[in-house]
């Protein structure tokens, strides 16, 4: 802790109960004024629940919150705002069809006698954005902004309320490295202005870089706090999950791979983002595609799964050419695909867990001869999948949106594994989830590989690429530029020299 700091916010014995779940258990926490205080923990540790209590979204079941020693309550978001506590949630609250300045002043429009003063709002919006080092056009429609731009609009909106505490829940989860660096500059600028920042993140290297103080939650309980000089990844991981970083990648590896390829891609391209890509995989192999954002990896697998149309190339499965024109064709050939954006492209958030898990096999295993759903069978199959995939939930009838990010990802994985695939494509499967859930996904990949299932993974996390892969293919500008097969050559520097073009392409594929 900062010995010169002044206590601003005290959280005393905060508990929060939901039906069947005790989300927070007597959490005690002290936040000092003018610091960047990171809160870390696994998915389901209670971080977001605690922040929503501070932001006035949830009332605590019991416990006390104090500001400058005065006991206060936040029954509504307005009450939290009036006390200077502003929450910027991971799910951005942007009205995409409104202009930037309208988003900044939404619900608090400058007006006189009921007539909105748009010119004054635009001018003030420019000032707020400029204070963050941004020159975003305030008359731009919000949907045209990048995620980083939308976050700056949210922060500008927060600054309208003259915040004392700004809670930022996973602000860098969808940002590039350059955008993240800019976000950190914004955070340091806000700190210099005396604003206290509570920073929630799964990206532990970022926490080491930016935080003054780190507090750890585990299973809804406060574990401990690290001062600036004590913050490092191993300590945080040990407090979060009881393991060290070195234990992350201790998954099984299938060392008895066949000589023949079971899945071969020949000169696939879409003429836009993917050009003349060829590669093969073996049954039981874990193959990882590395590269920078925009290298064409997601676009490649959208082609292979039939989401987008190829203009060239062919696919072979076990030596026979197959035609994949849509995802149904891919599924019929025992290919499963877990997309990067699980919420928009993978899950039905408002449906129960069991419906999400069994979605791909409803017709096959869950319908009676008369076309009615066999609910007892569904419950049994879904419960079995929940137990196998270690999904934390009181029951299979919960809406998926009520789960943490890591458990949502496990639900999506469970759905595709119910299809009994031979080839499993995973696009950034650990994005936005905690270290414990990551480790479980790696373990699952190892178990699947031992069963002879091919796992093809896309990852932008280089330590993950190196820790998980048996073989690495690096993409740049829509093409595979190199193949790395020897473990002694698995290092971040080599991968980056190919990904950035420092080294020229040297890849060729031979069956």
C-alpha cells in the first residue's frame, strides 16, 4: 500500500447472495485516494459483482461501504454518481446510432427551457475528449468508432460527473497493444488529476505495468493485497488459484501422431484477406496459428468452416476432397468451430445453459418420435456436460448470461464437444478469461488430443502459443509465412520477426 495515501473508500464485510449462489463472502477492502488499484481473480471470483455494488447496480446483502469514513449506501446508480463513483462496465453502454456528443450527454442534455443546446454540448464534448488526448469528431455516429474510441466516449461521459472513483472493468480486453498503451496513458492522466481508478483485468502483465496496488479475490472472498514493489505475475497467480505460472501449460501431449495428415487445406483463398493458404494437420495434434491482429487467421477459419465463401482452393479429409459451403457441411464432416466472439457469434445468452450445450444435437438426441423435446434426457445430458467441463453453476436451467466469462466459454466448448468432432477449431479460446479457466481449457485440449481429436488454435498470446502448441504456423497479410516445429525454436522473438515481416516468408507445404 502507499504509505502516503489517504483512504477514500472502505468496503467492510460485504456479502452478496443470489439464488443458489453466494457471490461475495464478507469482503473487506480499502482503496486509497489517487491510486490505480487493480482487482484480480478468476472468473466467478466476485470482481464484477463487487464493482456493480459500488456502482449502485446491485445492493449488497449485508455489509458497509464508507467514503472518507462516512457510511453510505448506493441503492441506485444515481446515488453512486452523486458520491463520485462511476462504473464503466466491460459491456460498453454506447447507443451506436447516436452521435458521439449525444452519447456523452445522454440523460443529461444541456438545455434551456426544455430546448437542447446542441452547440454547447458539442463544445463541451470536445473539451472532455481533448482532456483525454483524443480528437474524435463529436458529430461522428458512434457505430463508426473503434472499441478504443467507444471507451474514450464512455470515459468522457464519466468525466461529466466529476468522478472521485472511476471503476474500469476489463477496459483493455478488446484492444490492440497500441490501443492498450494509449488507454494506460489516459489512466495515468486521470490519476494525475486526482481520480482514483479501480482496474479489473485478466491480463496480468498489464496489471504489473500499471497498478499501484493489487487486491485478489477468490471464490467470492478477499485473499490479500500486494503493494507496488511486491506485484508480480507469479504472486498474483498463486493467490488467485494456488498455482504458479509454470503450472499453466502442464497438459497432456499426444506424442504418437500418425504420419499421414487427416485434414489438408490446399491453396485456400477468398481474394480479400486470405491468399493461397495450404497446410495439414494430424489426428491428435495441437496446431497453433500465431500472428498479429489482421493477419487473416479468423478469416481463414471462417472459410474452412463455410461461414464465408472461398474463391480458390480445396479441402481434404482423410485423403478425400470434401466440399464445405456452409457450417452445416462442416459439422457433417465432424468439424467444430469455437469463434472468437463468444457472445455475438457463439452463445444464446438469454437461453438456459442446457439449451446452449445441446443446441447442435437437439434433432439427433433430444426429440421424441412425435417431435417433442425430451426434457428429462436434456437435463441429464446437460448436467453430465457441466460436470465434465467443470462449469460452475447451481443448475442447467440458468441463463448463460448469468455466468462468468470463463464459464460461458466452457458452455460453448461443451456444445461443440457434444457433436463428437474429429477436428476442433478454437479461435482465441482464452480471450477475456482468467488463468484458472485458461489452464482448464489447456488441460481439455490435451485430453482431446490424447483421444485423437485434432485441435487447431488461433492465439495472439505468445506465451500461450509457445506453451500449448506442438507445431506453430505464423500468418502475415493473409498468408502462412513460416512453420516452427522444433520446441527449442519456440520463442516470442522468432515468432514476432515473421509476424511483423522482419524475416521473409520461408514456408512451403508438402503433403
